């Protein structure tokens, strides 16, 4: 039998509003790690031989999504991530230079829910050029130009230019350093306030450059050739359970739209703009291509190391367990071959500051295993990349897979609702968020209900409805192809001729979603 005091307290508890009857749960923090031009198979936990122990551990203690989508290019992806709307809705693909008046960035939305926000690294949301003033972050370290990973041509702290570094500098390390500094300040001055930290690496985007000691780890790894590496990754992916498709065929006829033939003369006889059969390459070309893949691997290896330092800081400030950590890439690996910035010096070691190299179509085909095509295209290789979610207090699964299709448009509404906001509360004139809350998928492997996902970049088009996808490429007269992704994410068996009515209906929906779809010249900028 309860005492008189116990009965009184129980009665009062029943009379109190729920928010007062028990302490409200602590709002989660959010950390978003974004890689640049990282392909579907480029992490150990997605099939790679590259050492990514920190990301692999997040995956082993969290979730991996097997069908996560981006926009196929840098700036549309970043604008979608920061707003929750398709890039076509907000004047970012094509770029019109200004957001509609109703756009609010994720930090601006979270600020209304008592969050502080921090950014370090790449930005590329050109309609909001000042990261703090326009993007809504409380602090920002912004690398404006990235033509050299060993020297920032221009970088800013809180929208103000910084002087050139006077000590050795490497992009991934510097990005992690400032993210850690912001977190340390937060722990000292705002310990009771939840936060968003957005860590946007410039790796492994071209020019592929890395410390020589990191490159040395992979010196001989890729001499066996593109096909052998790709086959090994595909076998590992099948054992991991992240793919259930065939391996797509290489497409040696494909070249990226950027770059010039004259660049090949600068780069020398080792370079090629086509993913030709490995056996047709000269020994010089094989060594050159294998070394480029080693540099690409070294950049990812180093990025993972720097992610580990950020994770250590979260643990040091006792925030790790209640932080939802997301890792993703802005698009698939790039087939581009070009020379920019300060040019390319053939005398220095490959991957040094004075070199300017790109991964190229052979290495990109490996990185995007098992899918077709590359960054810029909207076949699966260009738009499907790793997505890891880790949150000890909010995700009970350890090492689970999530097979539901998901997209960048889902992230903003997910974080807003986890922060206690309502996705339905929108600024005047704003359309509803097109994405879904991913929280049900965090709880169990279920397919999130949605009518479609659409893609439109540089004349390349796609629409996904359930397991059906239509896709067309600008370099193929924009002829619609049709694939059943339940069995064929390799997009190897075009069913358009067998299902003309389905193609017609899906194409009509795509046209309705993209009434003005003619590419603009500025769409081919990096």
C-alpha cells in the first residue's frame, strides 16, 4: 500500500502536463560528414580494400543504407542537403544566383529549435555565398577554392578572409582541425545547447593529392588492374549483402564532358580519357593509372583518419552517444580528366602539391562498382553512394542494412523532426518538403512510402517509381531507358521496348516535374 505522501505525489504527477511530469529527453546533436566524389565501393564497409576503420566502425555499430541517392554533382547536392528541397525548386540546378524568398537553410531552421550550427570545409551553395550571414551557421571555416589540397588559394573564417597558412597545410586535416575547434568552444561555452556540425571534406575530389607517406601504403595495390580490383570489390559487396545485382559492363566509349584533348599532352603518355581494356594499356600507362588509384585511396584513408579525430572530440565532450552521425558523398566518383589551377608538373612525384591529376574513367569505374557511369550522369554510378547512420542512443541496430531507397531530400526533414520541430511548419510561399523522415528506417528495415524520386542534371534525366527507373543520357540523344532495379541496379537490361506504356507514363511525370529542363551552359562548371 502506498503512503499518503506517495499517493499525493502520484496524484500531482497525473495532473501535470506530460512535459512537466517527466524530464524531456535531451535533443540529439547532429554531425554530417560529406565526402567529395567518393564512389559507392570506396569504403571498406561498402566493398573496398581501402583502410577506413573509423567509418567501418560507425557502420558496424550503426546502419548502412544500400540505396541512397544524391544529385550527381557537387553544388546541387549541397544545396539539397542544406535546404531539404530539390535543387530545381530552389534555383540551384540550373543556377539562377538567388534562392526563392521562402528558402530557409537547415541551420536557420534548427536555430529556431535552440541549436547552434558549425561548418568546416567546402560550401558550394552559391545562392547563399556567405556561410554565416546567408547560410545561418554560427561559425564557419570555408575553403573557397580547392585547386590544391596542400595550399588554400582562398579560405575564410566566419565570412572573413584568412591569411595564407605559414605551416604545412592539408585540406582534410585543416577541415577536421577547425571542426574540432568549434566543438571545443561549444563544449566550453554552450555545453547545454544541442548542435549541428557539418564537416564537408574536399577529398577525394580532383586534383588527387595526398601526403606521400599515405600514398606509399597503396603503392602496389592497384597494379593488378581495374578489372581485378573491381571484381574483388564486387565479391566483397555480395558477401556484405549490400548488393543483389550483376556487375555492370565497363563503358570504354564514355568520356566526361569537361577537360580538353590538350590536357593529355600536359599529363603525358600515361594518361587516357577512356576506360579501355586494361590489357591494351602500355606498361607506362598501367603504372600511371595504378598510381592515380593509390593517390585516390590515400585521400580516403587520410579523410577517415581525420573523421576519427572529430569522433574522438565528440567522445571527449561526452556527446558521442547522443549524436546522430551521418556520412555520405555528394556524387559518385568522377571520370573527368583535366588540368586546372597551377597546372601539372610531370617532374614531381605524382600526388604532390605541384601535380594536377584526376582519377579518370578507369579508376572511377572501379570506385562506382557495381554500377554504371560516373559523376554528372544519373545512372546509378553517378547518383548512388554510401550512407552511414550512427546514433547509440537512437539507433539500436548494430551493423544493420537498410534497403529502402532514400535521398538527400530526406535529411533536412529528418533532422528537423528529431530536433523537435514540425516539417509541416513552412515559411510563407514554401512548398512542402518533398522528402521523408528517415526515423522509421532507423528503427527497422522497411521501405519508406513515396511516389517518386527524380533526377535532372546537365541534360541527364531519371525518375524512380518503386523499383522502376527510367533514365536517359545527354550523350545518347536523351533516349529513355527502363530498368527494374529490384533485379538490375547494374542497368544492364533495358526494358523500354517491352514496356512502352510504362516508359510513356513515367516520362510524362518527369516532364511535369521539370517543365523547364533545357541545360544551361553554367551547368558544366565543377
